């Protein structure tokens, strides 16, 4: 599956690529400031190609030198984005997205498919919560997310060059919200927000994808690590809705947000859900009646912890 994703972003580079991943790190590659501007596009593509190599972080001692070279190369790419003085060519856009996809798009084990604890099920406990599983490759992933954020927000990134494959990118980006690492989920929220505002013509597609993800959570799995962060993203999107609200937005409120009070794990995302609800009520005070009726419909008669949450709302 991951290889199929990467194939969608592949492109034949204008330079001659290295014969093998190992060869990418044998020869010293110059810095951007040491080459004339006419050669920086090729250097940019070469550094992106280097960073497509993904290392195994389960063993810190393995490929230690190569990992450090890649980390420095990623930092160079991050610093280069705001200094570029020209619009990125379509090849650069696609290669940049291929590099990002190679590093961040991955499948999660079943153990990360939503952490279920006694507290998340509404049981009032005083014992310490289990610590989330942190991503061992975060030293690299963090820089990749920073690169993606700068690349998306750069005035030199032409929207039309990325439109042909942005839908697939958005879907896989939303899948990553199931990461158990809270640092990654916060980075995803920031990136997804900028993608939403940059690609105006795909906003409807992105809202639909978020809605489908929440539907799946409510009616199928009721297990997901990133519902709180997804709702934070949705709340930011809702704040930009124009009034009067469109029918699509009203249905989002009635069919998605209000029913989200029903799952037993409400405590995991209640604050973020309340933020979304408040944004809607600010847009149209008639929505307050819909909320009250919804709370009464989903009132947790046998769950005192959820009852307290409903009353605080």
C-alpha cells in the first residue's frame, strides 16, 4: 500500500540519481549558498532524493552517520524554502511531496488503533494513565513536517501544480491522525489547516473526508487516537464559515457533531467537540436548541462521568 502511494508521487528527475540508497550518502553534497542560483533547482531535487531514504530507528546505532547526514539535509531544505526567489517548478512540487510521502505515510499496527483505557470508557479512576507510545523516528519526522508546513504556505508553491494528486495526499494525511504520538498529531493539525486554506477548490473534498472519518469512528470503530485533534482542525474550519450557514454545514452539525456526544470515550475529545459546537452557535444561535435536544437524547443515565461533562457544557 505504501509503495503504491509513493508511485503516485514519483517523477523522473532531471538529474542522474544515485545507483542505490547507500550511494546517496557516500558523496558530499554542496550547500545551497555555495552554488549559483542556476544550479539550485538540481541541488534541491538531489537533496529531496536523499531524504526519500527511510531508516530504521528501532536500533539507534544502526546507520548513525547516514541518519545524521539526512537530518542536516532536511534542515537545509527547511531553511531553503523561504529563501527561494522563484516559483517552484512542477517537478520540484511533485518531488517534494514524494519525499514527504516517503517519510510520513505509513501504516499503524492494530495496537495504535485507538487507546482504550478505563477513563476513556467513562470509569472514574485515580490511577495514572498509560503513557502514549512515542514515534522513535520523530527527530526526522518533526523536520519533515516543518518542511511540509513551509512548503505548503510558501508563496512560491503553485497550487495548480499539486491539484492533480492533492486528493490522495489529503486522505493519507488524515489517516495519520491515528498516530499514538501526540506530537505528530499536533503537527498534522497545523499542516492540514494550511492545506485547507491553500487549496481553496478542494475545501469541500477535505470537509467530506473529515466527515467520513468521524462517521466511521462513531458507527464502526469508536476507537481512534486523533479525534480531539481532528475536531480542533474542524473547529478552525467552522470559524471561517460564512453566515447564513449553508445546508451542508447545518447537516454537519446535526448529523456529526451532536451525535458525537454518544460514544463512551467522549472524555477523550469533549473539549474539542465543545469548541466546534460553540463555533456553530456563534454563527447561528438557533443551533443552541439543537444541542440541548441532542444532549437530552444522548443523556448518559448510567455514566456519572459523562453526565458531569454534559452538565458542564
